[in-house]
């Protein structure tokens, strides 16, 4: 698939981007280069290859769940600019 100059201008219009003719020419070359790479990747036979969650085959490093001591409520509330009954008061945003 290859784009034309009018395709680039239409995409810029849809994206509400002002683009000069020189920039449109440059972007045309860059976009067609990207589409060329995509076509090369699609041409590769991937039958029998399992999908990967990570390109390097890595796994998530998960830490063990550990109980942590809680900070007392009085300590967490002492810097609150406004509080009531142990809760933070925030400005009303919906009228």
C-alpha cells in the first residue's frame, strides 16, 4: 500500500494539522517507508510460531505480598487542609 500526496493532505485535514506542501512531501516519504516495513513484516511466514507477550520472552517480576504496618490516621490527617470525622474534605466540583 502506498499513499499519495492527496492522502497525506486529507489525513492532515482530518487531524486538524496545518501542513505545508514541503512537509506533506516529506511526510509522504516517511509514511510510505513505514508502510513498506509493515508489508515486509506481513510477508514473513509465521505459521507455527506462538504469539509472545514480551519481545524478549521475559516474565513479570512480581514481589511477594507482605503485610505492612499502617500509618495511624492522626498522622495522615495532620497535613490535611480540611477534614471532618477522619475524612479529607475537598472542594465541591459538581453543582
